[in-house]
């Protein structure tokens, strides 16, 4: 039988293309199977095994080698810099500074030495600026190191693939134009790397947003904010120094007559309406005014009442075009402005926030958005060292809309921000000192929360309040080793909380609570021994600060919206009708005087050396001899 030798099966080329040609839908495994099968079917398919020509392959590998060398050197340099910078962080850490520790030790021996305090502040600023700058250098350097390593690995991968598929060498003529192009490419790559290094150096040299802003870093740098002692002599915020409602002066007048002009040093009209209170710093009195379309800051001269300057808050990027819905009792300018001695800060109902220089120049502005608050936004600003604190409690506790933000006063940059699990409030924070450490106290429904003003870290909290919280915190040291804070749950109770706790102190640090004469708007005031509560209908109640025992109660038979203050051992209360009631801040009710202004008042007065500054419905008054 005749047989034919078996020949290798010949697959039609068309069949191969129709059934196994690689497409976007063809997986890598199928493609490799096709490559292996080409020899089994006795066919050679050039498209499956295309090799780059020598010139193309050579140019690619030379570029990869250049990139690998540059990125390798760059990564080594950045890595070494990061190691060196990490070692320097230990030296720059303010907590480990021997010089700073020695200065603080000297201050303990000489607590009244103002020059020593200034040295400590300057050195602390320098150390914090260097420390924060090095921390930022580490962060930026880590990103650059990662980019350099990725470029190095990618280049090495290209070189490795080239070695696996190295074609037979072929003679090729020199291409001078191509060589010049590759040279230009290498120079461009090196220039890009150097540009990254310059950017990194610039970023590393800058401090973190807002930290230490305002000083030059030299030994003669001037701090960009007033000292604590300077603050005590002025009235820099709502309720005066620290927000305690206590004046440092004893010679405050207690009688005048607005109708006859007796005791009125001057009277000045305020261009736009507002329910905010006057702030006084040296020769300047600051108030704000606003309508639905206009917002202004005013500076009056303390001696003559002359309007020194008027600054309009406008042209702020992101400012809402539609005005917020507000109640007439709140208006568009309810928050009181604040000053750190170098700048004055103002915020309005639409969330526009701005800083002015002492001569009226607009330094910066921010649009924080319209707060979702019933009645209108009314939380006042607070300054501490170089920071300005903005409290925006809005919505409901579980919505996550409330926040507390710390802003550097000089630059306007955000230093830190904390989300708050609280509902809307109309309170103003207070910075107090507890056992030598500052605490930033806030209160709303349901939490009272204390923060570290420097970092925003939570110190302690207590779930003790409910309802619409408008009265702010009252503070007293009294005779106790653990100072007390007093919080108001409107119409319901006053709660005294010990301020030396940590974590959740709801069940451990409530000292006492009481239920008579509870205010809904007015913030309480205390002299450390006694706590005074004044509610809107005019019920004045006195409690022992340490025990919560009620000492006395008196009905004044008039309405009040401004908060009571203490000056020279006397309690001052300004009614809505413009009548000032002065009583002894003691264990027995004793009325000392009653003075009529002749104009309605809802703002809280400022009490200075021999003067009282009152804001009426339309005018600003200076009371004195």
C-alpha cells in the first residue's frame, strides 16, 4: 500500500488571524499560547516576533540609563538630607530646649519680669518655627524621595527588558541630530530635577500655616500680638479680658444722665446698625455695623469720639451673594469684633471674616459661608497669642456641620480646625488657664469641650447641656485648687464643672448644679467667691461659687439682654431701655445707683480706666468725668 509521509499540518493564515489574532479583548495568556503554537503549525508570523531595530533600541536604553543615574543620585541626596533633618529635629524640638527651660526656671524666680517673658516668647517662636519647618521638610522630602525611587525603578525595568530582547548588533551610521536631541533631553531632565529641589527648599523654609507668623525669627523679632498683661489693661473682646466680664479698674463711674449730658464725655453716631459690643484698645474703640448688602468696621477715637476710620468688608472671594435670613433681635452684625493689639478682626452674619490694621487697612478676608443657625449668627471672635478663634456651631449634633477654627492673625491662614459634634449655639469661647496650661472652652448642645488652643487637641468634655445655648462660659478660681467653670442650660439650670479633668468627665467632674434664676441670653459673671445670674425678665440671683448655695435673689422689674460685668467690686447691669443698675457685688443686695442713657441698649459695655463705653441702638457713648 502506497503511503505518503505525514507532513506538518499547514494552518491557513486567515484562520490564524480570525481566531487568534491579538485584540483588546485577547488576554496575555492567549497571546502567549499563540506565540508557542506558531512553531507547532510550521508557520512564521513576523508580527508576533517583531524586534526593534538597533537605533531605536539603543536610543531607548541610553535614555533609561541617563534617567536611572539622575534619579539614583537624586534619591540618595534626598534620603541623606532626610536622615540629617530627622536628627536635627531632636535639637530643634521646643520641648527639649535647655535654653528655654532655663528661661522658664528664671521666670519662676522672677514672675514679674516682663523682659524675661518677652525673651521666652521670642525663643519659643524661633524654636517652633524651626521645628515646624523641619517637619514640613520631612513630609515634602518623603514625597520627592518616593518620586525619585519610582523613576529609578522604571528606568531599571526598561534596561532589564532591553537585555532580555537584545537584537543582533548591526552597523549604523552616526546621527548627529539625534545625539543633539538626546543631549537636550538629558539637560531638560536635570533642569527639572533641580527645579524640584528649589521648590522643596522653598517649602521647607516656610513654617506651617500660621505657626509663628508675624515674627522675623531673629533675636530682636517683635511679637505680632500683645502680651497677657497688656490684654488685662484693655477690653480686647466680648466681656473684656479673657471673656470674664471683669474690669482691671476700680475708678469706673457709676452715675450719669443721658438726657442732660451729665457724665457724658462724648456721643457719636454709628453709621450702620449692629448688636455687637464695643472693643477698646488704647486710643481706639471698635464696633461693627451691617445691613443685608453692606458690612463695615468702625474705629472711634477714645478721647474725642471722632470716627478715625471706616473699613468696608467687600470683594472677598466666595462671599455669598444672597444675604442670610436673620431675626431683627440678631441682625447682620451681632458678633463682637476682637483685637490682639496689632490687628482688629470682625465677622458678620453671612460668614465674611476680615482683619484690619490699626489705621484701617484691610489686611485679608475670608468667606466662611453662611452659618445654618436659627435667628442669625452671633458667636463673637476670640484672640489668643497669634491666633483668632472662630466658632461656627450650626445644624444638629449628628450632621457634622459645626467646627472650631484657629486662624493665624497675621497671615489669615488656618492653623487648625476641629469638627464638633454639637448643635447650633450663639456662645463665645473663652481661653482660661488651668494649673499653668491654657484651655479653650466651648459650650453647646450637648457637649462642653475644652481644647488645647495651640494644637486643637481635645483636653476634656462633658455632656451636660441641651437646648439653644446662648450664654457663654463663666470662670472662677475661688478658694478651690481645681478651678470651676459655670455653664447655663437656658431656663433650666446652671452647672459647675471642675476644669482639671481629661477625657469624658460627664460623671466625674460636675461639682454642683442649681435651678433658680436661670438666664437664657445673658452670660453669668463671678468674682471667684460669688456667682451672679441675670435673666431676661430681670431676675438677679446670687450663688456661692464653690458650693452652689443660693445667697440672695432680687427682681429688678426690667428686661436685660446685655451681660452683667464687675468693676471695682460693683456689679453693672444695663437694661434694654438703657438704664444702668449698679449694685454691690457682695453677699447682700445693695443698690448703689441707677443711671438713664435715654437710648435702647442690647450690647455689653466696656469698662476702662475712669471710662465706660456704651453702644446704644444708634450711638456710641463714652461715660466719664
